[in-house]
C-alpha cells in the first residue's frame, strides 16, 4: 500500500543549515534537539495542536562552540544534551540549566556522537579517522584509531550504539565500510563493505587482497530498527544496505539512484526514511518496496542532512535553518 506524505508544518529555527536532529524520549514530551551550522544547539517543542499554536524553540544552547555543530545526542533520561562540532570539541549540557563542560580528544572535526542505553558510555567519531570512548563525565577511556588492525582508513562519519546495547557499537566511514565493535572486549566483530562481510582471516590465509576501501562508497548515514535487529546504511554510491545484525548478514540492497544523506527507521511502522537531494523516500521493509516520497525542492537541490521519526511523522532538518514536519498516512 502506498503512503501519502504531506507537509504538516515548516518550522523556521535559524538562518543556517540544520546538521543534526535527535528525538527526545516520549516521557519528555514532543521535543527534538537540533544542531546547526551557526554553532548553536536548539531544544524545540513540536506542537500537537497546530490550529491553536505552532511549534517553537524552547531553548538555545550557544556561545560555546566555535564552529558548526555537526551532531547532537541526548541521554535516555533526557537530562543531558551532548553536542559535537567542527571545533574538535564535545560539550555535555544540562538540558534545563544550560550549564556545560567541554572536552577535546580529536585533532580534526568531530562528525558524530552516540550514547549507550545505560547512559554510561559516549562515543565520538571524527575526520581524524578515529573514534573515542568516553564516560559521561567527559573522561576519555579509549581511542580507536589507525594503529588498531583493520580499523577505519578514513573519516568516521557516523557512530551509533545498537539499541538496548551497552557495548555493541557501529561505526561508518568515508572509506566505504561499516564496522561492528564490542567495546567491553575492545574487539572488532565484523566489517561490511558494499553490504557484504569482509573476511580478513580468509584473505590472510589465501594471501589475497582485501577490498575494504572505496571513497565512491563512502557511508554517510546509519539507522537502527527500534529493537536493534536491523541496521540500514547508505551514502555516496546511491545505495542503502539493510543488514540483519542477529545473523550478521545482508538482508537487502536498495538502489535509490542518488547519494544518501540521512536515514531513519520508523517508530510505529516498518518503514525506512531515506534522504537524497531534494527528496525523502519511504521504503516498506515488510513489502520490500518504495511506498512514498516527498519533494523538498522542485528546482535546484535542497539537502536534508538529518531525519527522525516522531510517531507517524517525519522530522527533517533542511538547509536555511528550517525543519519540515511531514505527515505519513495511508492513501
């Protein structure tokens, strides 16, 4: 069954591109956190009664980052906000008081941040090709860089703990690979390239070259199903790969015919939202087909770099500081 996607509200948050969106848990109300290219972080309330009131910015967390904010995250309790930036800094904010402390551990832009379900481990990824493990007080625990065998060979573009997991982490890179790590054991569990498992041991035994690097396959976004059983990833090669994490294998490859800039799994329906230039596409996992799309711009290119589902609607961060709320319904 095809779906109808229509604009529910267009929120003007700032004048600068929205780089990242994090959705607060339902217990915190209908709220999202945004990071933009003007060094600011915003807490926004999404109105549930647009007839009488519009969505609005509740707080702005600013004057701390020196360069664009690249990613934002929150603790599951909803009391802490974490932001990372091109200024190489991670900042942990108190959501209510806006008090914060800063920490550095990378020598290039920090691209991404994630926190585990136990709210005791934070990971940041960077253009320096490393990711760093921290505690929630901002103390560095471990660095995973090129000195580690089979680690990423280029920028780490995205990081994410598998939902409900304390130690299983997924990292995605400009080198075209996605890697799964056990941070408790400090080991690399699996590497995927073009959706397939890279068998380093077999290549070593057979003395054959390993294919695990291609800038044309750079991975720009990852997204997990709510139960953590599925992982979707996509990027420059215009494909989305869906992996079964329980079995450690490729489930599906989708050709979307344009570079992927953001991904998000549905909260209440078996859907994946896929952002490409000018559009967001909707893939139904059970039906294994594209079931809807929404066009952001009819002329030129309008980039959506961040996506999230809030119930049955999509929240999309756009260029020019706007956030689109897109209602997803059956035709």
